[in-house]
C-alpha cells in the first residue's frame, strides 16, 4: 500500500508539473508578445507572431525531450518500488506509467492550442488577465490552425532528429568509443581477442538491455500522430 500511494502521489505531482510548465510557456508567449509590441526596433516588430510561435514551439520541444527522460526514470523507479512478482507484470506496469506521463507531457501544449486557446479570453469589458496586467492570448483572425501546425511540425521533427537519433544512435556509439579508448588493448589485440571469445562472452561487453517498452512507446506515438492527421477536417 505505501508503494501504491507513492506511485499515485508522484504521478499526480508530475502531471501537475507538466501543466505548470505548459502554463509557463503560455506566460512566455504573452509577455514576449507584449514586449515585442512595445519595442522601438522595426526588425523586432516586423514578424512578432512568427517569432513568438516558433520560439514557444522550440521551448516546448526542449521541455518535452528533457521531461521524457526524467519521466522514464521516475516510472522505472516507481515500478521497482512496487516489487512486481513477474517480469511480465513489471513491463505492464512500467508501460502504463510511462505512457501516462509521456502522453500528458507531449500532448498538453497541443491540446491547449487545439481546443482551449482563444476560448479563455473573456469578453469586451471583462477580459481575463493573468499575472497582473497580461491579457490571455487570442487566436489570429484565421484561427489557431497555423500555430498548431508549427507546434506539431517542430515537435515531430525535433523528437525524431534529437531524441531518436541522438539518444538511440549517438549516445551508444559514444559509449562504445569511450570503452574502446579506456581499453588497454590495441585494435589488433582486440581483434585477436574477439576471435577467441564465445558469443555469450561478446554479449557481456554490449550495452545494458533496457527492455522493449521504448520501442512500443514510439510505435504508439507514431500511430497516434497518424490517426491525428487522418482525422476529417471541419468544413
């Protein structure tokens, strides 16, 4: 029971942290937009909307990538704390926790842009203000679709280029290079040693096995994006 209570409280706290960070990005957009409008430089005032949209999307991407790694470690720690009896139970619980945390982390900014932005601004004479004198942001005259597309493109491309390529290809190769540099054997001696080692002995020098849950996370995310873009557009 203490382990389950710790899991529920920790996951609730992490979800609240995600919402707080998303609200912080909203405040960033509001404040930067107001600052650029008051700027005396013509270059700063020429493309205010594009600047605010792009920088906010990049900040969201960086936060998503960082929190993904943190949430994966927290989910594994919480699952270990519960002491599952079998490997299957461990993987199922780990996948459930990781999916919940990463889903909230990745799609909170997108859900806000698609369904809530522009609907929480109030009305003339009774506008909604946050942090004193900052009015809640509104959509452009054409709607929030363009900003949503920018957020989706930067998030999808950034996760593929940075998270998948860097973390899955670059870091393992870097670790292998460091192990090779730290080894006292020359390349020729290492080649001769590999010829004498058996298969299980070679596997001992490989990187640790982290499970198949990250691959399932990527597959579920891919199918979600595919279903999202195949939705019929409103007329």
